[in-house]
């Protein structure tokens, strides 16, 4: 890549040469001069940034973790007894680490300047207008974060993609940094694989941690530095390292596969209803097959949340952009099936009430998109309510 030179850094510049610890398969990070083994900053105090940084602070007490957000109201909530998001186990960890090695602030300039590693966990919603509207990810906040980092950083940094982004976004970030700063940066991809409602458990005992970066000596050193943080509590064999593009695509693919399973069993639920079969029994029968497994085979009104639909639409747009219309149509069908399931559920409700809801009172028990979360983004309940109100 023509901009590869601008990405190069010296491993020693970060003062974090890994050394083996007393725990087999793990490594520790050598302490820097001011007593902290490493200083980590996260831009974005939302559903990903907040819990992720909290767990890093818990498991790495000698790492200074600073979470930054432009919203004073959100930061005030993180510094109060009433956190802005709910996750089982989150409150206890925040209270145990806050003010010790975990800090929440709106001072993004100071946090960026002192950090060795900067996680970018800003919102990347689906574009509402322009090229790719309705499918492509809107990288406005991501680009602004990159420009700000370049402007205020006074030395080399490792930049970590934590937001869900399209393949090749790291290349765009590298260009932004190189165009706005004379310092050298390494851009890594470290996608999150969290499920809302179990985020803390997912972070403490992940199936895997994925770190992707440039396959150069400098890039591999940066990968190792970030991986060594996770190796504090994650077994070495579960910390996977790849190139940038594989890491970026793995996140979209993982969510697409999970959503596909939900749409698949929901499509079978429609067939079960007209044939007299029990979809729960069918799901159990196929789930005990070790090649299939039981997870994500619960028939429902349809999937919701901020990730599945957004990531699949992003994948669809990428496929179309690279001239793969058949692949794009295949994954788009997962979204079509999900929308159909929500509409079908609402129509059945109307049918059970003698084909009219006029004059009737309907109660929706539970409005979040899943249990153990307060997140209502893209919840199926919204679509059901809208259909009933038409």
C-alpha cells in the first residue's frame, strides 16, 4: 500500500515489550516509567466502549483506562450510581474500578494525548441519504475521530477499530491520519463479539478475541501489544491474530450467520403453523445434531438490536460494490425474512381479534429487543406496534 510507510512505528516507542508471566500461555506488559503498564483511551462511552473498557480495567489493574465521550450527560451518568446502560454485572465492576484505574471524562484531547492505545468505538449507523443510503455504514463519526486524533496526538499511537466497520475502513483511517499528522500510527481491527444482556460474561470469558493488523514487523508488534492486554485473562489459544481485512470482515460475517439462523427457524415456524408441526420440537430435533447445534434456533417475532440488520445491510452493500449481486441478494433475503416475520406476527394478532383492533386495548409486555437489556433500537415491538396502528 502506498501509505504503508506512514503507518510504521517503532515498537520501543510504546515501552511495552511483552514478557512471559508465571501463568503458562499468558504474557504480561512491562511497566512504563510513570508506573502504569499501559495507558488506554476509548472514544465512545456506549454499549461497546463502556463495558469493554470496564472489564479491561478490572482484569488489568496496572493499566490506566480512560473512557471519553462528548456527551456531558452520558459521562455524568457513568460517574454516578445510575449508569447510562444496563448490563448484568456491569455496575459492580464499575464501582470497584472507577477512580482507581478506570476514568470517565469529556476531555478527549488530554485522554488521546497521554494514551498509548486508542480504541475508537463511535456510532456507525446505516446511511440515511447519499450513495449507499439504506445499506452502507455512515462513517462520519469515525472519520471525525480519526482527524481529531491526528490533530491532538503528540506522538505515535496505536489506533484500534472497535466500531463495526466495512472491510478496508482501516485503510481509510490510515489515510486520514497520514494526511493530518506527521506522527506514525498503526491501525488495528479488534471487533467486538458481544451480545447485549450477556456482555460482561462475554468479555470475561470470550469464545475468542480477534486482533488484526498490518503484516509488517511494526504491524505485528502493535498486534502483539494489544493482544498481550487480552492475554491477561484470555487463554493464548483464544486470542486470534489476522490481517486487517480478515478481522474487519469476520465481525460482519459472524452477525450475518447468527441472523441467518434466526431467519431460518422463523421461516420454518410459518410452515409449522400450517402443517401442525411444533417449531420448538423441530428446533430441538435439529439442534441436537452436533453439526448444527441448538443456539439461535428459538423461533420469535424476529431479531432486533443495533447490530444484526445494520451489519447485514452493510454486507449486502459491500457485495454489490464489489460486483457480487448474487451474494448480495442471498444475504438480503435474511432481512426480507425478518421483516416478513414481524408483519406476519402482527397480522395474526389482528386475525385473532376478529380482523379488527378498533376499540380494543392492547398491552405490549416488554419493549426492549431482548431480555436483560434496556436497548430498544430496532426492536421488533416497534414494527408490531406500527402495523397495529395502521
